[in-house]
C-alpha cells in the first residue's frame, strides 16, 4: 500500500478502465513483473500493467474520479494528481 508517511505525496493517475475509475500509482512497484499499485472502489488495491492500462483507457474527468479520490484521501493518501507518468531525468532517483 502506498499511504503517505510524513508530508510526502502519492502521485496518482486516474483513468476510466472498463466503465470504472482506476487509480494508478505509477511510481509504486507492486511486484517483480513490473506492475504498479492500483486502486479501484471494487477490488481495492491490486497490481496493474501501467502501459497497457494507459493504452486501453481514457483519462478520467475530475467529476468521474471525485468519489475514488475522496475514498483514497479518507484512508490516508496525500494525492498529487497527474495526467501521466513523467519520465525520470538522468541522474535522478525517484
């Protein structure tokens, strides 16, 4: 789980995936297969293939992700909403 420790923020990308909003945490590795942590209201935390979800979904609107954002905030996330994962710059560690 990617809950906030101290004042750090949790970078999240909200997408519409199969008629549901999915929250992707692109910098939170979930397993050794390259999947990232995800969260949905049904099923809650899980693993997701970031590239595949991005390719086969559309951005979620603020109105669509409002309930999921509220749920994540309630359980302790300090969200920083992004449209997509940003590439890492050379020499910097994320």
